[in-house]
């Protein structure tokens, strides 16, 4: 066989063999690295030092769609350290662990408020409405004592210093809507000890709660003496899109703060657009029903005339 022909047949085979070998080597290396990585995390979770367990559990949120990561995080919800339990709940939300809803709902009965709030936030990320009762009850201070939380911890909403401590560190940090004024963020950052950030976080989270009582709460909060909370409530109402709340926020057009007036104006315009859209839809439905009714009556009338 000519040398050139021999090369034609042998070189592709050699290349294929090399590619296969490279692939197998890479796969073997990747599997070894993965096994080593799990070993590192599991070793961290097994440490007596709670700080080390906390560090290991926090990063599980970086591993979405992995059953073992979910399993480890759910197990950590039973950790004796409350910070580890809160971090476990946060990680479950970050990894979108839809199968962990039951475990997170059980964590809502934890005796530590930080764990409860982290579990509620995770459930919110999973689109589970169970979170809204917690947000509402913690904000208003009406959470039932038999739910597992001790009465003293329920008073935290009235203690600015304690509220500030739990507000930004456990997964419910205030993530402002697009229209929140920069001045509001400056106020929050300058006055961290007031608990404004945590309260604003609760209001922001309640925006999509379908309960009617929450709509009333947002209107009441739009009258709060703290202008940042007034803005947060107005933006929550806008996001909620309930035109029935329009009348309750009209007075904010004359608010002493420019930022509140702007937020109120935008919210009112949006709710008016929603009301018009709803009215237009209702009109079209009514017209369609009328056409159907007319079509049903017409044959009857014609039949009656024919009989005569």
C-alpha cells in the first residue's frame, strides 16, 4: 500500500483514538474532581465549629438542580445553630429546590425569627404563598404564639436595633424596585439601626400577596411617617396592580416629600390604566354575551311568527 494511502487510513484512526483517550481522561478527571468537591463540602458540614458548617451550607445555593445539594441543605434545616438553619433555608431558595417546600414550611415554625424569615423568603422564591402569612404577621406583630415562635421574638418588629440585625443578613435584604429613589437608598444606608431596611423588605415582599388584607395594609403604610416606607408601599401597590386601592393613595399626590409624590403619581397612572383595561375587557364580554343572547332569541321569534 502506498505510503500516502497508508497515512490517509491510519491518521484519522489515530486522531480518533487520541480524541477518545482525551475525552475519557477529562471525564475521569472531572468525576474525580467532583467527588473531591463533595468530600470537601460534606467535611465542612460535619464540623463541630458552627462557623465552618455555616460556610459550607451557604455555598450550596450555587448548585441548582442537584438532588444531593438539596438533601444536604434540608438536613441542615435541623442544625442546632440558628444561623446554619437560616443559611440552609436561603440556599434552598437560591437553588430553586421546588421539592423542599414541605421542609421549608416546617422551618416556618422555628423558634428563631431569622430562620423563619429565611424560610419565608425561600418559599417566596419558590412561588409558594405560605410566605405571605409570615411577612404579614411579622410586620403587624400579629403572629400567633402557638406557631412556634416565642412571644418575645415577635416583638422584634418594635425593636429597631434587633430588627436591623435580622433585616439584611438572612435573605430578606431590601431589593428596591426599579423606581425607588436613590435618596431612599441613601436614607436606608445612613440609618441602618432604625430597621427601615427590614420593614421595607417586608413591604416589598407583600406586594404580590393576593390577600385583600394586604392591600389595606399597603395603603395604611403609604401614610407612614417614614417616607421611605411610604415610597415602598406605593411601589408595592403599583406592582400589585389592584385598581381598587387607587382612591386610598390619591392623598399622597400632596405629600410633603417629592419622592412620595412622584411614586404616587406613577402608581395612580398605572392603576388607572389597569382599571381602564379591566373596564374594556368587561365591556367586550358584555357585548359578546349580548350578541349570544340576541342570536338565541332570534330563532325563537321567527318560529313563533311562522306558527301564527
